[in-house]
C-alpha cells in the first residue's frame, strides 16, 4: 500500500475514550465518537449546573438559559447564520426536514413540484412523500452522473416555475459526493423555488457558511459532528422562518393561550415546543468548539487524504468495486465481488474494523447502483493510515475466505 504523505495525522485518538487501542472505527458517517471535552461538558451540566431553561425564576435556571442560548449563538457563528434567531434546535436532521415539510410545506398544493435527487437519504425523501400525499404536490428526481454526483446539468433542464422546493444532500452519506450548493441555489432561485440542504454529512467535513452557499434551509445532526444524539439544527432565512406556522404545539412556543385562541412566540421558540434537549445543546456547543479548534479545512484535508489512500489501496484489489467520485468527502462505498456486504462487515468486525454494510437509508440509490447494499468506510478526525491498513488487510482476508 502506498503511504501518502498528505495524510497529515491529526493524532487525536487520545481524546476519544470510547475508541480502544487497535480498533478501527470507520463508521463516522453513521455517528461520530465523542471527544472528552464533549463528554465533560454534558457530565458537568448534569453534575453541577442542571436546571430547566426559559422558565425558572431562580438563578440556576437563569444560568442554564444563558448557556442554552449561548449554544444557539455558537451554532449560528459556526455556520455563518446572520442571527441566533435563525437557529431552531431540533432532534436531528430528520426532524429538521420533517419540520420544514410539515410547516413550510403547508403552502404547497396540486400543480406544485418538489425536486430531489437519486442519492438522498430516506429522511430527505419520505417527509416529502408524506407532504405529497397530504397536498397533491408531485416529486421529481434528479439523476446522477456516472461517478455518483447530483447531475446539476440535468437538474437545470428539469426545473421549472412549478417547482417550489429543491431538497438535496450537501454530501452523500453513501458516496461522499459533494454538491455544488451555490449552483443548486442559483438554479432553484431562478425559478422562484427554495433550496433545502441536508448538511448532515457536510458539517463534520467541510467549512459551511450558509450565507455564501445561498441555501434557504440548512439542517444537520449534532451526533455526526462529534456532539450528542438527540440534538440537531434547522437554519432558515429569517423571512422564511417568520412566514412559517408552528408544527407542534405545547409549552414554550406560545405567546398567550386561552381556550378560544392561542397566539405564538416568534421564531425560533415557535418551533421548539416542550422542554428542549438542554444538555444536548451544551454538548453540541462543546463539539463545535472542538472541531473549530482543529479547523474544518484541516479536517477536510485529513479525510480527503484517507479517502485517496483507501481508494488507491482497495482499487488495487481485483475483487473490489468502488462507488462514488474520486474526491469524495470522507466516505468510501465499495463492494467485494461475490460477497454480501454484511459478510464483509462481519469478517471485518473479527479484524477489529467497524464499517457499515447495508442500504444506508438510501434504497433508491442502491437501485441506481444496481446493488442491494454496499460496504461503507467513513472517516473521522480520529482515523489514520493505520485504520486504512487494517481495512485493506481485512478485505484481503474476505477475498481469501470467499475464494
Ligand atoms: C445525509 C443524511 N441525511 C440525514 C440523515 C439523518 O440523520 P439523523 O438520523 O441524525 O436525523 C443522515 C444520517 O445518516 C444522513 O447521513
């Protein structure tokens, strides 16, 4: 295996207590392991400063409210949002997309169309199908280029004034393909449509600035960004959030309630019914501090080098078929000829290598690729060349076992 010197080791393994020595964790696209500062921030919140937010008149609750709102400002700064009021805390990307579909989507009706791509995660397909079934709007699907990127040339030929929304992944969770978001935004805006970007796999791997990207909605999950599960972010332009009705009712999202009539709080509170995931927000704050201290450009360079190394090494094995573009972001999907990906994953597990095998919640993409499933290695800041070497040794063993 060629060792690429561009693989600048970040040497951060010691920050991740749940990664034992000798275990190659290559499933970061499913969920990232947590660094010590994130674990500490959550433990500290429960150990020493826990209380509810937005309600208490006592000092502890006021302090917790300040910390919770500081997390919101931290998220805003991290993605270049103009104001913290544009940041809605949700459970994750899935909930963020469902929120947009159920609230903003109410304005759609028969004759309106939604444009998705063939590589979307189920969470950026099914909410729109539910909306289609409720409103009579229709869905169109952008095809992919031969190397697995969203074909924006085809999309530009497909889109028209009947399209009200374009919803696309910034980075594919299967292929690692990176979307040209600016171009997609210009394409959508040229016909008066809005662009929703599923940034789940992008925020841990690329510097994201929503103002430069030009999207209208951006969603991501905290747990893929080295933060806790159960917290995620919906960002939207202020005028769009202001125009959206509530989607869930309950405490915290109201202005005044009577049995005759209820008025609602402004965004973002209008979209955050009930007691939020307080410590989740604090953990996300710590996660953003952690990745920003490393630098997204350094993370991207690190993962890009690991992807090159992996593609080169696996590409040298006759039995392996690689999917996706050469320059994928931190994610490599592949198949071993004649071996089901689940068997690949099981044998790799015996070699202390954790990968994901399956349809990756992207069954329509599997249909396009012509396979029921793929094996997927995905990288994080804690990975290094030693993990790629283990993966390749494991795949060599797979091919030996299956002849
Ligand atoms: C591209 C993409 N979108 C959406 C999701 C859904 O994220 P979550 O399950 O955290 O809501 C995922 C998770 O795998 C993903 O990779």
